[in-house]
């Protein structure tokens, strides 16, 4: 068996739901990872549990104060879910019981999402959601009409977002999965919204970078070769500033896109239908959540466009420098050609002068030869001797001329 077979197969069971019957309070929390506190929280939960030592590396199913409890460790947050059955006389929106309240009070700065869901059976629930303290709530039939959920998406005095789920036909398994979808919608919505402050803070910087890029492009349009280095230095500094600005934002923007997709998928899995004339929960969330997601996506696209603009301007600078180098090379080649042409003319003149000089010396040599032969009493006359030696003289000149041309060609 492959060494990863068991761990990969167990991913099917890595995120179990808590199955229960109502009525109950479901408390759900999402705590951001600060790099040092979450492991301690998990160890403390195990100490508080009625069945300690049941946790695993990424999730655990425990019982705290006799009630089912689940923790899950994610890439950047820890989720906690505690189901507390509703007893007779309990307040509808009871505060978080001990001992979990004491543990979380010590880490309030890490809590990104705090949510309480009141699960009631249909026969015990009031008809109007206003009886639960909601103001202008949104509501939906979910699960094919087997449950109804209400919320006004306002925070309570304790910082909780509150939902009411009226169970009309969900068994324990379906109820547990439905609760999981509801808490994931709110948790991942909050996590996705973490990209909004980063996008808003980055927008002002992007406007300044856009203006600087336009200024560099205009300077490049009328710049000469002497200004190319200054333009390149400015473009390099602009690129470095863009990298610094986007280094911390891009991972956050990527996480926003992933979390938002989960939110929209979970809303679709609710299988909502209208409750009277009330607005559906999914419609309420999408209309108010999608603009933030789109704004973050548009900011990321601005980053991409600005990076592409810097790259294009760099390519233009490079092309302009290349054209100038080619022009300089062309001028150098023209100068070399002119110099070679001049040298060729000089060489031809030198060849002519060389032939003249050689001819002069050969003629002198021929004259001295004829005079010497006459003085020695040669039986042949000077004219006959000249006729005999003239072909040799001409042949020597021809050979010398060919030798000079061959040397010039090489």
C-alpha cells in the first residue's frame, strides 16, 4: 500500500458534523491563528473535556460539561462548536455557559466569528420571528421545507450573531449537517471579508502608482538616449514599490476568492424557498457580500494591470535602447565601409606606383644589360638584344602585377 493511502482516504471523515436533536443552543466560534495561542487552546479544551485525549491532529470530538463539542484546526483559524441542549426555563438567547466562556474570554482578541443558533421544534416555536427579538429579519425555508431559519444579521450585546432554526422535519443527521452549513456561511463570510481592509488600504497606493507610471510613460515618449538610465531607474523603483505593496495583499485576496466560493456553495446547498414576503437569507447575504468580494477582485485586477503596464514600459525602454544601439552600429559599419573604400583606393595607387617603380628599375636594368653586352663585343646588335629581352621584361611585369593583386585580395 502507498504510505499516504490511509491518510488520504481518511480525508473523507476529517470534518464530521455533530448530530443531535433539538431544542438546543449551538455556539460556534472561529479564532484566527496568531501563531502561538491555538495549540494552547486545544490543549486546554482537552483538559476541560469529560473524555480527554480524544483529539487528533486536526479535529476532535469531545464532551464538555456533558454536552457534545467539536474543534477543527484549519489553515489560518480554529473553529469551535458546542451544542448545549435547551432546558426548561432557559433563556432563548442564553449567554455562553462555563467553562467555555472563561476560556474564550482570555482570547477575545482572536475571535473573528461568534455565533449562536437557537434550534427549536416547530410545536414549541412562536409563529412570528419578532418574538425572538429580531428586527426586520430575513428568513427562508431550507432543506426542501423541512426547516425554517431566521436572522436579522445584527450583533448582540455580547458580540454574537444570532440565528433561529425551527425544525419541521429534519432528523439528527440532517440537522447536524444543516447547522454546519449555516455556521460555515458566517465563518467563511467573515474570513473572506478580511481582504476588504487590505484592498481599501491598497487603493490609495495604487492610485499614486498609476500616476507615476503614466508620468514615466509620457517621459519615455519624448526622451532621448541620455535620459534612458533615469527612466529605467524610476521604473525599477516603481516596480519595487508595487511588489512591496502587493506582497502582503495577494495571499489575502486569494483566500478571499476561495472563502467566497465556499460561502456561495453553502448558500446553494441550503435549498432555500420563500417564507411569506420575507427576504431570503441567501439573497440578503449575496446582495451585501458580493460587492465586497467584487471590490477585492477588482483591486487584485488593478494590481495585475499595473504590473503588466510596468512590464510593457520596460519592454518599450528595452526596444528603444535596442533601436538606438542598432543605429549606432549602422553608423559604425558605414564608417568602416568608407575607411575600407579609402584604404582600397590607396592600395590601388600603391600598386600602380609599385609597377611604375619596378618598370623603371627593369628598364634601367635592361639598358645596363644591353650596354654591358655591347661593351663585351656581343655579335648581336642592341636592337636584336632588345627584341630578345623585351618579352622577358613584359612577362616579369605581368607576373609582378598578378602577385600584387593576389596579395591585395588576401
